[in-house]
C-alpha cells in the first residue's frame, strides 16, 4: 500500500513539473523600445517590421524607424493639436501610411512626412487598411459599412453594407478581396471589384480582429473572448480552429493577427500580452512570447501590431507603448 501511494505521489509530481514547464515556455523579447509614455489608441508595423506608426494617448501620431528606434515624423490632423487616432496603417510597399480619427482620414508619404490626401468619412473610423502603394483604403465605420476609398484622388469606389458596426478590416494588396469583422459576430469576405459578398461566417461574439493572407488564399477571424478560425477563401470551408482557451475559465481575446508572406504560418497577439506563432494548416503553436510590461503595472499590454522580420525575427507593439523584438 505504501509503495503504491509513493508511486502515485511521484507520478503526480512529474505531472505538476511538466505542467509548470509548459506554462513557462513563453519567451521574453530580445530588445524593447518605448514609443509612447501613457499608452496607445492604435498601432501598426510595416510588413517587414522596419517601421512603426503609433497613435499615442498623450502625443498624437508618430512614425518610427524601428531599427534605430528613431522618430521620423509627428502626424496630426489639425495643426497645433494632438489627434486621437482610432486606426492607422502602412501600405505593403512601405511608401505610404494612413491615419484615421473620428471622421477624418489622412494619407501620408513615409519618405517626406507630408500629407498626400485629407478626406472626411461618412461615419466614425473604427479600422482601416491600405492597398499596395497606398492607392486605396478599406475603412471600417460605425455606420454599418466598410468603404473602399480612393485615398489619392478622392471618392468612394465601393460601399460594403454589413448591417453592423465594422470593427476590423483587411484587404489584399491587389485590392481584389476585402474582409470585414463586425459587432454582430460576422466575418464577411467581399469581392471588392463587384462589391458582392463571397462568403459569410459567424463566430461566437463581436469580432475583435480579421486578417487575409497576402496571396488571398486564407481568411482569419477572431471573436472577443471566443472562437478564432481560418477559412479557405476559394471554397469558404473552415481550415483550422485556433485554440483560444488560454485562460482557465474563459477564452482569451485575440487582438491582432498577421499571415506570413508564404501563408504557412500566422502570428497572433492576445490581450494578455502573449504572441504566438501558429501553423496555418494545423493550428499548432510553434513558438510563444510574452510582451514586455512595466513592473508594478498589473494591467499588462494588449498586442496591437505584429510583423514578420528577416529570418526568425518578429516584431510586436503593445498597448503600453513598447516595441518588442522577438526571436
């Protein structure tokens, strides 16, 4: 009897040790830099992570070169005032950036720092995404639409009616496919050329983020405190379910996601400071990191922007205003 109890105790200790190791696999950043003091309203990284655009709570918009942690430009919509930027983006070429406030949208040159277009939107901007060379922008609004803007010459090319506030958008660089996530739990894939719906998927809650692979083959959507899935844009069928059961009593919210250029993996960031590299075909987590958070500030940092760097380097920006370099 004693021998059986001893063996059971030994086995139990082994299980606990293994669980402890598994819970501590998230790695720390290899380098961090502070881009905002009081935190961020919005943030984005260029596709290669070489530059970042943040909407600071205290100081409005600023454009940074992440290799040198050098602030190149300060961008605000009204001279002499700091703008609360609800959404920002950098186009795939890295030549242009866009900033969105309540009802204004501005296109900027990342080479000169000068504005190339200033437009008024018919609703409050909740999300935005630029196409190649900053020619167009898909903008998610609170008027239950996503508008496809010609941000260089002006005008709305398409109006995509979702029936609910559009919380997240993405668009392929070639402007052919658009993706929206709304407050009614719907992820919708759109043919931008015709303005027609291709597929519609329903998740378990308000959509927190969406993403399209650069080649347009895959669509990703995640719900607040709920499910996250990858679908084929060709067939509309579900490919993978991402495990969001990181918290003990409820699922965790994925706040940001970006596909690799070859579409084989996807980086996902969560509101609990965690970043994961996930295999698209299986949903298996290949690596995990924990964002830098300031000591004695228990609120942590929600992941607001992600990018693939060269080789095995990755970048992330947290809501606390810190850039994180991950390896």
